[in-house]
C-alpha cells in the first residue's frame, strides 16, 4: 500500500543494469508492469497505460505472443482501458489474452478465469449485465477448479455473480451466494 515509495523504487530499478540483453528486457518488463500497477493505484491511468504498453512491447519481443506472461500484461491493459472507459480497447485486450491463455494453458487455466472476469467487468460497465453475469459464472467455475472452493478468488467470483444478480433484481439468489 505504500505506492509512492513503490513508484520511486521501480523507477530506480529501471535505471539499473540487469545482465544479458534478454534478462535485462524481461526484468525491465517486470518493473514496468509493477510501475503500471502503482500508477493505476495512484489514479494516473495514462501513465499506467503507457507502462503496460511498454511492458507488453518488451514481452512480445522477447517471449512472443504465445506466452502466459505476455497475456498477463494484455489483461492489465484491458483493465486500464476499462477504467478509462475505452471499452472496445478493453474488450480487445482481454479477448487477445484469453485466446493465448486457452491455447497455451488450456481451457481451465487460472489465467483464463482472470481474463473472463476482466471481460465480465467491462460488460458490466457497459451495462450488459446479463452478458457480464455469464462471464462471471464462467470465471468463478475456473477459480474453483484452479484454486479450490475455499480460495479468495472463488469467494470473489461468488461475490461478482451476486452483485450482478442484485443489479438484475434477483436479491434472493444474490443473498444465497453472499452467505
């Protein structure tokens, strides 16, 4: 939670040497990803987007398109575009990540659940509550498979579904899930 300090250390890290060119680029991408998260937490969405895009460029160059670490950056870009109400860009980033995750990790890989949840959030923000609800259900199912029913991601998945149900004026179903 100490985001200003985290930002300062990430920026210092960017200036340090990191070994071989490949290692240096991967380390830089990791730092840029962290820096993007910090900017996002601090509310500087444009800086977060720029950091994520730089991290994505590096991971694409070093790891290629078909890599789960590359897909994670795409999800971060999807989230930031969603927060910036750039819904088409958000959907495209999450869908691109989802395709990679399914291809590389399989249909029930935990990252697939996170991408589905990202898509659901965008659908929800766009007012497509039913579409978001279906995606939240798919994500929650994968979270239970990947992490187990007692994990916090499984609980978050149930909460996501319940909020959508409440929005759809289905309070009894929402309450059952929340309990």
